[in-house]
C-alpha cells in the first residue's frame, strides 16, 4: 500500500536556498512567535539531500505545502549493537493542505528511501501520540519527567566527593568535545557492563545536528537565561555533565527559582551523585526539572523519596522496522531464541510473512524467511514497539496485539526481546 501525493502536488528536494520557505512552512505547522529572521539566524540541523518539500498546485512561487527531513544515523543503538537508521523529523503540513494524504505520501517516500539506503529502521519523536501508529511505528521507549524539590535527599555513593565541579557558560567551543565523548560513552555502557548499551541513545552524528544542539540564540532562550553547564571531573577527566537554564520568580515569600535541565549524563554512579548534588543545591531555586531522563536513570534509584519528585512518563522514541529481516538480525537477544514470527505489514509488503529468528546475547542473530507456520503473529507496529527491548511482547499480547500460536513461544520470545537497560534518546530530533 504505497500512496502518492494528491493530484497536482509534487515532491521536490530542498536545499539551503529554500531556508526561509522551510521556516515559513514550519511556523505554519508549529505555531511560533519568532520572526523568520530570528529563526534563520540560528544554525540549521537539516541534512540537505535528505530534506524534501511538497509544492501545491497554483501556490505562490517558493511556498511549501509540506516538508520532511530524515537524519542519517549510521550508528543507531539497538540492543547490544548499532545499525543504520533514518531519523524522521521536521514533518509539517500547512493547515491549508492537511488531511488530504500528504503526510501519508511523505512517509511512503521516506520509507522507500530508507529501504534503498540500507536503513533497516526509521525512528522519530511524535508531536502527537495518535499520528504514527497507522504507519507502522510503535512506541518503543518512554522517558521520565521529574520535578525534584531542592535539597531532595539522595542515597550515598562512595567516591562522589572526589569529583571536582565546573559551572560555566555552555558553549560548543569549550564543551562540545567533552559532551560528545561523555554522551557516547554513557550510551555504550550505562551500567559499566560491556555489551549492555542503551538502545535508542542516538548521538548527534552530523556536524549540523551538533551545532544546532549548542545553539543559544534568542529562539532557544525564550526569555530565559543563557545556557549553563555543570561538568564533573575526576583527576582532570570529565565524568558527567548537565546543561541547564535557571528561571527566577520572586514571590511574596521570597525567591522560587526553577532549574530546567537538558541532558544530565554521567559515566558512573559516583559522578551522577556529584552532578545531582550541584543541581539540587543552586541558590534561589526550589525545584529541578530535568526535561527527559531514561526511565531507569540512576537518579531514580538514588532519590530517597522518588514520589516527591512527581514522576511522569512520556513517549520518547517511536520505531518502525523498514527491513524486518535486517532489523531482527541486527540486534542481540537477552535469552536464546528460536522462533518463527508472523509479521503483517500493510505499507511495506516485503516485510509481511513468516520470519525464522535465531539469536542469543553473545552471537549475531540470524533471521530468514520461513515457510512454516508462525509461533507468534503480530503487526509490524508491535514489532517496532518491542524492538528496543523496552516494551514487553507479553504485555502487547495481554493487550490483544500479539497472538501466540505455539504454547510457550510467547514467554520465550518476550524474554529474549527484553533488554536490561531501558531504551531512550536524551535529546529530541
Ligand atoms: C500531523 C500532520 C503532519 C498530518 O498531515 P496530513 O497531511 O494532514 O496527514 P494525512 O492527510 O496524510 O493523514 C493520514 C491519516 O492520519 C490521520 N492523522 C493525521 N494527523 C493526525 C493527528 N494529529 N492525530 C490523529 N490522526 C491524524 C488522518 O486523519 C488520516 O487518517 P485517515 O487515513 O483515517 O483519514 C499535519 O496535520 C501537521 O503538520 N500537523 C502539525 C505539525 C505536526 O504535528 N507535525 C508532526 C510532527 S512529528
């Protein structure tokens, strides 16, 4: 089921010369008070060559009815491994042109390009929860939002006190290299155990993405202070960092400041404890609000009273398997698995059918077409949800979304698909 654009509309590649048209369309899709001049002054993360616009029949020259881009993630982390993925983003349709199938056609275009470019997976952050399931994307990761009261008690971690702390203006020049290094290492071994990586912990692989991450222009500040960074070091080596902006409200009873953090990343528990000690004791503030944390982040175990931190879950990455065979063979499994999975995929029929998967934690998996009856049946959307190891196939079966044909197959396959480190990305692309 591949859909084409409505009559008269056409898809075309966009390059840097179309920057203002892109920003104009983007502010139609995502209302913003910023001027196009201000937005154009900020660095663009868009990968030219992978950015496409839709032009409407008889619209004014240059105007866009819709657009999308897709970031090239050559090292997208999946359980125990990495593979190439397309990161779908900047999806927008002008309100004048919505609900006539333009998004549907853009998704089909994106999936076709992923398939021909050897990207076995597409991943995205969804603006609204209801949009992408119909296209075969499953909610593959959640993240945690907290509001931690200032001075919240944390459990002791030996060695935390040995760290030194720098609190500075955040800049790509001063901190770009150390942040990239600590972020990458934190994704590869968040528990310190070799091979237990954090699935979905995507890095800012292109120079443009990295430059945009560090942008601190007015459109990013939105009336708040400029970006700051806390770096914790041990023997002169960076072991963790947190990017933050404080906001200050003076109330009758005095100051009620808020510490909004972006990434809070540490390489071990002692560094994490040293980092949170700083964040939880900044003068004139009363609450620390990390934007998004992995659901199993160290701080959730260090907080003496997690309930006081008002935990809330949000959907993080959505994953779509573009090439079921390559994607299933491209990850590791927590237990030995030998199963035939029956997949339904209405958009990409090459994925439909029975797949014989054999895998384990220590050996590369093998996935091949099979002509035997499946042990389990599911839609590709559910396979995407379970793919990073954070959503249990057993839970999906309990919701009626996975069907067990061979008794025992569900328990064994669900155990193999889980992963001890919760999946999730630390930044929104
Ligand atoms: C979301 C958006 C991209 C949809 O584009 P569109 O061209 O109107 O989508 P389509 O016409 O291809 O819709 C396909 C189907 O998805 C459904 N759909 C689209 N947007 C939806 C939404 N936000 N919530 C629920 N369903 C949605 C449509 O109703 C349609 O269903 P149908 O096939 O049963 O009729 C567009 O409305 C938009 O730009 N919204 C604002 C920005 C945004 O949210 N972008 C997504 C960023 S992740």
